[in-house]
């Protein structure tokens, strides 16, 4: 595994586009959090007196997780670029020639998936703490931190989808278009249609499963919903999507030409 990580490091060490996109993705999280918090406290002070301040502990964890779930797609694009570059520059074939097994290619990309997800969770946690301290009016608390873990799980699902699309499509441009289309439109459209014509099952789609667990606090307090599964159902759904996605990636890499 150390050799795999070292090889991946050599691939990105001088890759300026990668570092620029990673920095931008990490900056977007605290920037988006502080911007929303600032606008809320400036324009919605009367509403906060009625339903509470969503930027105070412990509500801050749900608030930040909910906001971040809408601004983290850039990490998926970053993973797609890392995957498709392997096909564009034939480095995946060179790795096989140098002694890698096909499964090592998947291990390498899963390393990036886990690293990006963990790095995002750390930045999101630090950002939430700072926002809660600056804009909140209650003492620090880790109560409710499980919402950050739901966000982390949803992020892993999203990155698994990005990995699968990158492996199947192999071309950066088309893979990015498909990922953005699914992330921004298709998942929501299918959710709407399924909820309208089938029922609660519409909330079990890959990205929607996380959204069901991360309603914005004010919405949750003002709008009561009964068509909702227990929390563990959505968690199991996301875990199943992750396992299925990784299985399909392994199947594609092990069975097809590189």
C-alpha cells in the first residue's frame, strides 16, 4: 500500500491543476458557511427569535452539514480528473507493466476517495466550530455531530458515483458532464417523480438518502413531514450504494481492457 500511495503522490506532486482545484474545493466550504451565516444573522434576526439560531450549538452541526451537502460537488470533479487522467496519459497501463495488479489501480483511486472525504470532513468540522463560536450564542458542544457523519457518508456516496462514472466513461469531459447532470438534476428529478407516483421510496436514491437526513434546521422546525423512513434506513441505503459502486468499479477494471 505504501508503494501505491507513493506512486499516486508522484503523479500529483507537480500537477498544478490538481492542487488549484483541491485548494478551491477546500476554500468553498468555509467561505460558503460564513457567507450564509453572515447573511442569516444580518437579515433574519426576527425569524431566529421565533425558531432559534441555527448557527448556535448544537444546531450548527446540522446547519453546516446541510449547507455543505450542496457545495461539495467539486471534490467529485477532482476525483474524476484523477481517474480519467490515467486513461488519457496511459499511466494505468504503465503501472501494470511495472508490476501492479489490476486491483491495485482500484486501491489507488479508493485511497483518493477516502482521503478527499476525510479531508473534507476535517475542514467542515473546523469551519462549523468557527461559525458556531462567532455567530452562535450557546457554548460549544459535540451534541448533534452525527449530522456531520451523515454528510461524510453522503460525500462518500457522491465520490463513489464520480469514481464509477470516471471508470466507465474514461474521458474527462463526458464524465464531468454526466456527473454534474446526475448530481445537479437527475437525482432530484427521479426523487420528485418517485415520491409523487410511488411514495417514500423516492427518498432512497443515492444522493437523496443523505439529503433526507440533512434538512436545514429552520425547515425542519417549520415544516413537519410524515413520509420519512427511520434514520438507519437511509444509512443502510447509502452503505449499499457505496458497496455496489465499488463492486462495479472492481468488476469493470478486472474484466475490461485498460
